C-alpha cells in the first residue's frame, strides 16, 4: 500500500473520483490544503466529503512554496509520502515542485509550468512547429488593440492562467475587445487566492469541431487512450455543453488529431503524466487549443471508464507513484458514453427543475440537478451548470444524442421575482 500526498483538488467531480480511485487501487492518501472549508462548502453529496477519507488532513499555505516545501520536507520522515498529485490546474506546478523536492516520481516542474501557462504553451508549440492559431500577447489594452489591428477580427481573448473557460470570449470589434479586457482586469486574483498574471492572450478564431485527446505518458512513451468529442455553446463565450467518448471520427482524422496531441506533449517536454489536449478540427487540419497535464474534467474520465474500463483517475495516481499503468481496454458492453450539461437560461434563484422523471431511463448511468433555492449564475463558463445527465449505449455514436434529448426535457423554473 502506497501513500500519496494530494495537494488541493477541484471541488467538482474529481474531488470524488480521485479519492475513490486511490482507495480502489489499494493505496491511501493525505490531503494538504490552505482552506478545508473551500471543499466542505461544496460537498458533492450527502455524507462525509470524499476528501475527508484522507489518512491525514494537513493545513498549510499551499500558495507559498517557501512555506509549503520545507513544511512537507519535515513531515516526510514521519508520514512517508510515495508520490504527489493533484487534480486542480492551479496546483499542478506545485505538486511537481513538491515531488522534485522530496525525490519522488513526477513530471519535470518546468514542463508542467509551461503547460499550465497558456502564453508559454503557445510559444513552446510555435517553436516546435506544432499547429495552432496565430496569436499575440499583451498586458495593456493598447497592446491588445494594436495586435487586433494587425491580426484582424474576429479574435478570441483569453487569460493565460484561468480554467473552465473563464473570461474566454470571442471579440469582433474594438468595443468588444475593450469590454472583455476590462472584465478580466476586474478579476486580479483567482478563486484560490493566487495573484493572476497580467498577460492576456489574443488568438485567431479557429472554426470547426472540437475534440480532446486523452493520453498517458510514462517513461518517455505516450499512449493515446482515445479521442473525446465536445459540444460548445453560449457565444460569445465558449461553454462546454457535453462530451461523448469515443468521438465519431474516421480513422484518418483520429490518427491526425492523436499525432498532433502527441507532438504537443513532446514539444512541452511532458513525461510521467496524464494529459488532456484540446484540438480544433479546422479546414487546415487539426490545431491545438491547449494542453492540460492532468486527467480531463467534466467527467470525461467516467465516460472513458464506462467504455474501455480504463480509469484515468486511477492511472493519474499510479503514474504519480511511478507505477507503469495497464492501459489495455476491456469489453464493458458500452460502445459509447456521453454527458450533457444543463446550462442556466438566466441568472436567479431556482424554484424547481422539472422533468427529472424522464431520467429514470435504463441508459442513464448518472444524473444530478440543482435543488430548489440554488442561485443560478451566468452561462459564461463551465462553472455554473445546473445539472448533467450521463448515458451509455451499445451503439457507437448513439450516446450523445440520447443525453442531449434528456437534458432538453428538463424545465428550469425560477422563483417569482416579485
């Protein structure tokens, strides 16, 4: 039985999936956080929070490596960590630095830091000749306006260090560019109390279907587990409304996107990590949107597990321990699995979400809807879903339309404003 150190976590599905996977693999974990209440306020269901299944819950300032590293170094002889991991993008570089300091398995911190900074990713991929959009970087509105004039609208404005599509939007004019920049300037600190980078990324708008390539790199060799399709809505925002695994692609396209993802991983120097690489299928071929050195979110790992039997949350833990994972798929009886998300039609307090009776469908393997009293946020990122439905099918490509149909039948009713 090995002992993993889990450094912070996402508060969504992975806060359940990763602890479960660690225990199912026969391992144990300790959890270090700067704010345990951040998780307890967002408990995924009744009963104790899965993160409380840790052998030890440690409190330390995880945003300050000068405090965190020596603290964990002092604990190492007592607790004996065998590996370090996290599911949260904001702490991936931290986990890599801890592993390096304690002499434990893990990816090179410099490579993780480059992958977690969208500006550094763009530069590294351009230098390697990996396909991606034209882009520019600036810290001021004037700099962005000059770049936009040179590139031409429409464009996509992105923060270089936020997740879940936050503040990512299409801009078609100088007025929209100014509005997007000012909104981002009003968010100088992320949800984990970390100071944000002032750098802003401006990209060519890529058109075409979006997919993600799920990979595992171990000992210098990258294995493609599969390709997931993505549906996106909410213009000018880019909100993910659902996913299906495997994506319904022809062999040539699947091979092309897989090769593109592997090339991006190699360009960043990533090793000993699970990756989730997002790619647009443009008229000029696959182009890289971003490379994430961790398992996919939005329960994509569950879709993969239900189709192939490969649990990428468990693989994430295995790789962190230096164990070579078995990535051999098995016959689960499912040929496709999909998840569809319920977006809020508007902001405000929810009175009821009707139509849940239809979710007692034998194809539905998981669903969740927000309760009455929940205050719906704006549908501008992946953070404000009102629910989801996950289905499986024994037919390739059939799960996605079924999941979308079930979600379309849900009726969001708001409390009377009066």
